[in-house]
C-alpha cells in the first residue's frame, strides 16, 4: 500500500504543465477537505480532491510510477472539461438532478475519448477502474446500468452500441457549442438513460414497475418509458450515485467533477 502524503500529492500536481495544453493559465488547488475533484467554468479553476483519490493508491507500492500517472490523469480529466465541455451542459433543460448527473457521466466519457492519446503519461481507462474499485460484475440499480454502459461498456450489446454511437455523434462539441445543439445532446443522453433503466428494471426488478402500473407489461412502449422515468426519479430523488458525478464546491453552478466511491 503506497503512502501518499498531502504534500507529496501537491508536489506532483505542481509539475503538471496545465497551461501547455490549455494555452492559458488555469488555477489548480489541491484540497484535503473537498469530497470531489471538479472544474469550475466560471472561475476557470480546478480543485483536486486529495480525499477522493486516497483509496486509489491502496494497491500500489510507494515507488510505483502509477502514483504520478493517476494524479496526472485526474488533473487532465478536469483540464479536458476546461477545454471542450459546453458551458450550458448542466443547463435548465435538464430538469432533474439525475439528468444532470447523467450528463456529467457521458461528458466524462466523451472528453476522455477525445483526449485519450493527447496527454503524456495518463491512462483514463485505468483511472476509472481504480476510482471505482471496479473488479467486474454488473450494476446494482437502474441508474447505474447507464453508468456501466457508458463507462465500462458493460450491458446489452445494443445499449453499449447506442452509447458508443451517441459519443461519436457529439464528439466534436466544444465550449462554443450553442444552446440548441447542447439541448439535443441532453435529450439524446436522457433517452439512453431511460433505455438502460427500462432494460434493468424489466430484467431485475419488474415488480417495481408493476407496482406503479399493474398493466405495465401490456402497455405500449412510449407509455412504458413514461412509467420507467417516473420510477427512476422516485428511486433517485437526490440524483443517484456515480463515481464521476456533480459535486464539490461547484455543485449546481455548472461545474463538472470526479467524485470518489463505488458507482
């Protein structure tokens, strides 16, 4: 188990050439109090959470080069948000907190797809596995079914394919993308959330749908989706749980972040 002190963490963070990639000076603060790392677009500032990342070093040796690689990767994840995430991504069109959380999840995957080979000494795939303590297996609830499809490519082939197609469709979005395009991205994402939730409920907890409407199985598809959405929101009033979710100081102000914990 690697011992990574706060000071050592800060020392490594200071070596990351953020301005080289961003072409501007972006503020970076390392915090031992924040529960998540996040980028605040209004302050053009990154806050890196020492607390959120501490468990990632448990399976590493003290002299492991992976320590620096993981710290750099999480920093560059936030830098990527600073470079190309549309400012209105968490806009009012996303009427549920859960919807905003879903946007952060798919945006994490989109930016990491765009910048996968852009930065030196980073590994986005490895970081998402370590951050989640992921050792395999499937999701334990309907919202996490979406998370697994997007972040782990785990789920029905048609859902994983739809997720990959969605990322590809919106790959070229950037900070200057307009409101209406961003709104379509939000709508496409929410449609996939409902697809994943519907599949999970029907295969793992059909009773909860039948409790909402005893005639569920005989209803048309559009009505079923309305019921699935209603149940999903009821089950996740606070926005659901995911390892890359809206959080920290920037919650509610458009910040995008990387939080710790299992999905």
